[in-house]
C-alpha cells in the first residue's frame, strides 16, 4: 500500500445498502486509479449484519466488533478506534451504524468522520424522521450528508437531496424514495472530500 493511498473505513449495523452504493461507485468510477482511494474495510457492531456478506462478495475485508462483548460504551469505542486506525483512514464513513459515538471517538476523527441522515437537516434530527416529516405536513423530505460532531446530527452539511412528500405517503414509502437519493449523494459527497481540488470537467 502506497503512502498516498486514501483508505476509507465504513461502519455498518445492518444491510449496508449505502456501503454497497459507495463501494460500487468506487469501483465503477475507478477511485483507486483516479483518487488513490479505496474502501479498505467494512466493520460492523453486529455479527449477523447482512452488509458483511455483501462486502465480502465485493472483495472488501470485513471485521466484527460485537458491542455486546464490551462492558461500556467507552471500551467499545476504544476498541473500534484501534481497529479503524490500523487502516490509517482518510475517511471513516457511517452507513447505518446504529451507535451513538462517544465525544472522544468523534473528536479523534474530527474532519474525517462522515454520516448520512434521512432528513433535510437541521430538521428532524434523531429517529423516526420520515413519520415525523409526514406528521408535520412537510411537502418535501430528503437526506443530508454531514461531518460528524459531538452534537448529534448537527455537523457541517456536505450534500443534500430533496424528495417530495406525496399525498397519502407512508413512512416506509417515503423512506424508500429517500434511500434511493442517499445512494446517489453519499458516494458523491465522499468523492468530493477525497478530491477537493479535482477539476469539474
């Protein structure tokens, strides 16, 4: 591995559909050749996470750190940090990683820790975003890629996609449409972080 290689470590808890979208885009757009970047590892806090099998099929190394094996949040985050740092990551990407991270962990990766949230932040931080948007009578919903800070779902915004809320929408239907936009904007935002000086053409 060359010293200029930009390693991306992706954290998942479930099926990792955003992870797959990022890895597919990286392969299709030849990030390794053009950006010297690669998805170096996918780490899950859940041993049975479907995304681990998806990553393995794509030839991406995987690791499991079961949070239930740790007595405290701090102990888990410290072990997770050690696992991530073995890859000297340029970026740590949260893709459906269902853990609240400790301030020490967040500050260790300041400027390198990225998340996607299924709302147009700062609206509807936290959980149940789609139902809350419908209940509030919103005409639009969407997704936000942002840098992670100690303040949950409030870091600097990198990209957003707007999705209309349709009459009679269910939270599940809206979530499906928002997710398709997540799969589009998350790889784009990561690519922009990896190549901030890249020409537009």
